[in-house]
C-alpha cells in the first residue's frame, strides 16, 4: 500500500498540520510506503527553518525533519506557494534578490507536478487541512 | 460504480477570501497539463468562483473570474456544483460563467466514489 500525504493546513492555526505529522509517523511505523509528503497552501510555513516555538511546544519542522531522515521520506514544498509566503531556498532567494534563505534542511522546493505525480502514483491520497 | 476520472478536485472556498481557491485552481491546471483526467466540484462557497459579472478590481486580489472560463482550454470539462449550494446562495445555473452539471446531494456523494483520488482545497 502506497500513501501520498498532502498537507494544506497552517502549522500555527490548524490541527491539520500536527495530525498530518502524527498520521504519517503512524503509517510509517506500520510499514506503509509513503511516496511523498507534499506541502501546499499555508502548510509551506512548516518548512521555514527560522520557526522557533518555545521549548515546551512541539517543533513541527524538526519533527518532520526527523521523520524524513529516519524513514527516507521526500518532503516536497510547493515552490509557488512557498515563495508567495516567504519560504525560499538559496536559489529562490538569489532569484528574488533577498539576502537570506530560510528553507529547512530535509525539505525541497518543487513544482505542483510533484503533487499530481504523487496523487496518481499512490494507492491512497490523504489530505490534511482541506478546509483550512 | 463506474469510474469517471482519476482525480476529483474539490474547491470549497470563494475566490477572494484567501488563497485556497487560487491554489486549488493552480493544482487543477497542473494536473490537466500532465494530462491527468480530472473533474472539478465547486462546493459550498466554491461556487462563487462561477459567479458571472465579478468585479474584483477594487480588491487586493487577482481576478479569478477569467480562469474558470479558461478551464475548457485545458480540457477540464467535467464541472459540477450542488443544487443545494446554488439555492442557499440565491444563484441559478444560467447565471454562471460556464456550463456545469448540477447535482443533488446523493449524486454529489456518488461523485466522490467515482474518482480514484480526491484533492480538496
């Protein structure tokens, strides 16, 4: 069984972001093959490495990074949605002439084609935060 | 129940209250560019995307009223709305910018079963 995970919900104002993480962790622990996690809409803010919640709160960015390195899962962030919201890798930061980039390690900017590709290639597509 | 298409995209938000509708349409256009057979269901406030005579010029938002009629150029021709959503918002099918198929609640529910995957925005 192959899953594609689509996250739309904001990391700071939706339950969806945390639920997506926990669901993906659970799926991987049960041996499900997660083809890709695709971050779209407000969820792209999850990939901002400058996010720094207080110590007693969950750091979603770090949790996703941990998951990606433990299970070798692709974390793809929609490039258009990310740039629109100020999340950039080195290349995009240069392109838009910013002095700094902020994409967290383990995440990768790519196009919407990756969402379509994952949707078609998976047995199940599970979306978190469709209503935002 | 026979399958209509691979993907059903559900647009649940109006055009100018946020980026949901815009990003949902972008996903639809991308899927079409990849030649994935897809359908679009405009649900709840999503049907405001179909309202004719939109004049969003005064808003700090991109005019989406031109995008919907352009869907046909991308071979996105299966467009659906729910009759209940039209009634609740005082809209009639003939007022919409494109021709759509109007479904009752049961038909709308079936639509979800007739697609392999669903993406919701």
